[in-house]
């Protein structure tokens, strides 16, 4: 089985003894047509992997910067379908690893099976669900990533992290996109 873009990236990083530079963008902020250009600029600037966030109307785990970005993206008409269109546009010119980062609500509304079919490995390399326990979802045609938190460490996540040398962290309510960094 061939390596995924994420596996290839982390293999190369390990071989070069480098750390990954991972960027997060709220897809559709300030407008859907500008997001592919932002991704291209980040890639030219040395970013190794991009997390594209699906804007959500009640982002409890996000800080004020991401909350405002989500608000602008929602006002510009961005939803799961539009994020998939944005990602397909990015794929026309780039093979940078892309992670679809979202809360569970938009996935359930869109449909996990439909999302897995439409966002599968040709478009996104991983689906990262915020505030979802690891064992609660196992069906998808592409990787599922579940953020861990300092308060709720799951032994399974620790085992996966140790084996793959990769760990996702979700700092808790209101921490993502803090202004004081």
C-alpha cells in the first residue's frame, strides 16, 4: 500500500531530523475564493501541512481569532460543501497534505459516509474531529484524527502517538487562536 501524503511528509521529516510546520486556516475566511491563494502562500513560505477548518456557528473550543474567522467565513457562504470545493481547487496545483478540521455537528449534518466519499484521500488526507472521543468513530475511507487534551488523555491516543511520533492536541475551551501569542 503506498504511503499517504502525511506518512510521506513525516518520513521525510524524520529522515531530515526536522519538525513539521503545520498551519491552520478557517476555510472561506474572508471569502472562499481567497483560501486557495492563502494555502499556496503558506506552502511557498515553508508550511508542511495545512489544517483547513470548517467554520462553525458555535466554536466552543476556539478562541476569539478563530471565532471571528468562522463568523466571516459563514457570512461568505462557507459550509462543508464549499470547503470541499476549496480543497479540490487547492489540489489542482498542490499536493501539500491537507487535514479537514471540524466539529462533529457539520459532519453529521453533511453525512459521514458522504463526506468520506467526497473528501477521501484524493482531496483530504485526514479528518480531524474536535471534541470527539477516539473510540466513537471508526468508519471512513481516509484517516480520522482525534484531538487529545491535557485533561482527557486516552491511552489509545498515547499508544498511537508513540508509534507514529505524531500527536494532536486540543488545548481546551477558548484556547485555539489566542490573541496573546
